[in-house]
C-alpha cells in the first residue's frame, strides 16, 4: 500500500469518526429533550403462520396518540372504524411499542455496548443519507421484551440512516433474534422513519411511520404497518428546532 493511499484511508476514517461523533451529540441531545406532540395513528395489522407464511389482513387500528417524552398514550381507539371498548391494552394479538425515541440512547450512548460502523451512502425517500450498521450484545441498553411473566433482552443488529449534514437519525431498522427456546418470541424486527413535520410556523423532527414484525415460537406471526399524520398541539421541554 502506497503512502498516499494509506493517508487517504486514514482521512476517510477520521471523517467517518467525526460524522459519527456529531450524530451521537445531536441525537443524544434530541433524546434528552424529546418533543411532546399529538398525532393521528393508523395501524394496519396482518397475520400469518410458519406453516402458511403469506400475510393476511387482520384489522385496522386507529387512535389519537399523545407522546410525552418517550411515553405513548392512545385515546379514542377504533378497530375497523368502530370504537374499541377497553382501549389499546385490551386489543387481542400483537400490540406494538417503540418509535418514539427509546431507540436513540441505546444506539448512540457511548456507555452502551453498541458497535456502530459506517456501511455506505444511501438514498431513502429522495434524501441522501449515511447508512451505519450497528450491533448490540445481549442484555445491552435496548428495551427488554416482556410476555406475561417472561422477560428477556436479546442481542440486536440493524441499520441507522443518518442525515450527514445535520446528524439527525432519519430511519432506524432493528432485528432481535436468538431468543431462548422457551420464550414466547422467536424473532422481532422494527423500522421507524422520522421526517420534518411542520406544526404552526415551526418545523420539527418527528416519527411519521413505523413497521413491526414478530414471530412467536407457537408459529403465529404478526406484521404492523403504522402511519402518523396530523401532528399537532406541539409542546417541547426545550426550544430545539430542526431545519
């Protein structure tokens, strides 16, 4: 390897490190000051089984979702257009969580056992982004999975798509597998998309869609496609505005 090529590789590594450091700073600040908002959530649920893997439409769940920090509260829940008595927690089948910033700290906090490596440039939804591959060990900082009396925190792998200019996380993709044989879940994946949403005269970075897939050890499978629209009543614990 010539000296010139060696210096070019070193310069590229330094640039990658600087971009990642910037992304850590920007996103950890965002996670510490998560904006509060209200939106209309529409989730379409599909089911299949390990023996019959083709997806079949199950139902559509609509609600008004209020986000305060990283906590979500759903009101006025409707299933297939009809009011659902008992609210979100009494829905049968898989109930989705995540997508509201809980993924950010485990991904970027240097104290967490998460490895992040630059993969390649990527274009998503007409925006030029940077694709970073990440992995986290079992019992890391990501959320624990619960099912009735069971709990387990599996290893995670996935991709983080970052806006190189701002450092903002724009899309997060995570896979969790290698669950214990006696655990209810065998596999789970999540994808969350953020975008710049205008509320009043200000523009804010907020989740606009999410997808979840879960495989149970019983053979049952669920897929959830979620959209967030009509973001409103924005309140923030700080004056962060994203351009």
